[in-house]
C-alpha cells in the first residue's frame, strides 16, 4: 500500500511534469533534492502494485523520471 508521502510524490510529479517538473519546489515540499525525488519516484512506480497506480500514469512517470535522471526511457529500452 502506498504511503501518504508516496501518494503526494505521485500527485506532485503528475501535476508538475507538464511544466518541466517543478524542480524548484521539490526541496521545500519534500526535503530532498530533485535527483533523489526522481530516483525514489522511479523506484516506486516500477515496484508499486498495479492497482495503486494505473498503467498509463505508471508508464508516463517512468518515462518522465528517466528523462529527468538522464536515463533511457522505458519505451526506448523496449524498442532497442
């Protein structure tokens, strides 16, 4: 089950990803750097039970976090 903090991270990323991520708000909001935020979020969306985050949101956040971390996206890895 997702914690309240995990839910807040998913909501934040979903809301701010359309605007580049809102990196300047991550430290004051969550007390961690953007890199740590995206690492934790990526780990969360790849390991959380499927019924807690719908598939399109999961794939979107995996791609978004990967791009923020400078890693190949899930789709790019699947195509390669």
